């Protein structure tokens, strides 16, 4: 009979274990999620299927709590109305059902951290690109892609430091410096997603589930680097200056040609009006001369320079058309 009894017990245990593996695993949540101040109220909520069950709440290294849940409910709450240091710690939950028979696995762990205001908050500083900002509660603008360093310290009690960002229930970074006292958090290549308000807290020595209050904060604003405003303007300006310089050179060359042809035409007209057989004047006589005492025969011819069509300067360079006055003498030939 003894061997048969052992076999029956073993078979029942295997069936129970098989059914227990089929029971869904519960989940555990903390409310408020960021923890609780010493003396405040906190609730641990174990979520499970809508089944009648016994639910256990386990504190790692501490007490165990249990409650019965009706099948209409999908969670069981365990509340501490006046939280003390003894409530701080790591928690898990599990449940047992009779129909179908089974016991669930334990949930993932949840930390209950108790904030004790008797510990002074940490100090904070922010630095980027060689600049250090120790002024607190200010807004700092940095360019996208910069590396930003946030330092938090408390030399008397600080052991493990946590970096908090506004709008996040859990710390964004944690650091356990070997020497204690100060932690350095680095944000590499910041983007606009890193914009926000940052502050620190710490766990005192030997008390990993007790925390200081949040310290002073710094606000980080990440902006995109400005584009160079004069890059295109400078190239356009250089192009206009180059075109204007080229047009000025061409204009001077055309004016010289015009004066040369006018002088050549004048010489030809003087030669045609000379009588046959009369000796030609010297080269100096053919030049344009004005007697110093006689200005009545003096005439001014106005020459308008025309800008070539292929050298039209841009709108920013509008040269005035130059006016050239040539002195032409119309005295009677001798």
C-alpha cells in the first residue's frame, strides 16, 4: 500500500504542478509610481485574471501579506496608510486558485522607495562645451549634437545617485560612484527629445530603499544650430562685383575706341578741305587746338556711353552712364 500511496501523491503533485504552469502570471504596480514620503500613503496593486483566488504580497526579506479576491475583481490592493522605513523594500505578488487548481509564479519585482526629508537634497551643476553652469533653477540653451554633463553631489550621505527628468515616473539614469559623494551623468549628442527639467536624488549609505528629496533643478533646451546667413549672399555679392568690374573694363575700352575714331574722322575732314597744291599742315596743326584768346568757335560734343547688352549688372550695382565732353575747334583752315 505504501508504494501505491506514494505514486498517487506523486501523480497529484505532477497534475497540480502542470495546472499551476497554466495559470497566468500576475503583475504588480505601485501607486503613486514615484514612491512615497515618510508617513504618507502608498498602495501596491496585484493584477490577475477574474478568478476567485487567494493573493499573497511578499516583501523581500520582510513580511508577507495576503487577501482573498472575488472573481468579479481583476486586482487586489495592499495599502500602507502611514509608511515607515520598515515598509521600504522589494515586493512581488502571486495567487492561488482552486478552480482550476493552481498557483501562479511570482510577479516581477517592484521597488517601494520611501523619501525621508531629513536627508538634505543634493546639489546640481550642468556643463557643456567647456562652460559650467552652477546657477540653479535656470533654463540653459545648447545646440543639437552637444554633449551635456550633469553633476550631482552630497558629500555627507550620498551613496547611489539618481537623475530624474520631469514627466518621467522612473529615474532616467542611476549611478553608484565607487567613492561616493558625487555622480556624473553625461548626455551624448543631445537632441530636442532631451529637452526637459532635470534634478537629482540619492540613496543614503546602507539604506538602498530610502531616498533624499529631489534637489534643485536645471532646465535644458536643445535647439538646432543656425544656418550661416551670409553664405549665399556673399557668393551673389562676389558675382555682382565681378560682373560690375568686367563691365567697367569693357566700358573704358569702348570709350577709348570712340575717341580714337572721332579724332581720326576729324583729321580726315581737315585734309579734305585743304586746297590743291597747298602744303599740308604739320602733324601739330592737325591736332585739336583751341586758341587761348578765341573761344567763340569752341563746341562741346556730348558722348553717351552705352552699356553692352552682355554686361548688365545686377540690381544691387546700377552704374550711372558716364558723360564725356570732347573739345572740338571749328576755326577756318589757313
